[in-house]
């Protein structure tokens, strides 16, 4: 707890002293050092990301993408077949109603009404 209070106090001290013109040049020097350190740290984080994490994620995404494409193709094929069966049944029904008007045979596909 005391450690955190000391850290907060140091941050406030730096903020207050950073406003003084005397510390302007010192502040620029330290900011330059911090930027160099931060850019080196950022570059190593990017390198680690691209060599370790991104390769694994990319290969997994490609694998799942192929699975999804195959599934979509199967679904589209099933939908096309279902729609074609419905259209075919519709036109067969129209054809039967037009050309079998005089037929006296009962329709055996439907259950008999009682």
C-alpha cells in the first residue's frame, strides 16, 4: 500500500516539475530515451506476434474457412434439390389436372374420405 502511494507521489512530482522551464531540456532527453525503449519493446512485441501467434491463428482460420465453404456448398445443394422437387411437384399436379379431367379412377395417393 505504501509502495503505491510513493509511486503516485513520484508521478505527481514528475508532472509538477515537468512544467518548470528549468527541467525542459532534461525532460526532452528522458522522453527521447523512453521513446527509444518503447519503440524497441513495441518492435519485439510485433515480432513475437507475427512469428508465434499469427501463424497459428492464420492456419486455423484457413482450415475453418474450408470447412465452412464445404458446408455452405452442401446446404446450397440441398436447398436447390428441395426447390426443384417442389417446382416439379407443382407442374406435375398442373399437368395431371389438365390432362386427367375425364379420368374416373380415384386418386390413390390421398386417403379416402369417410
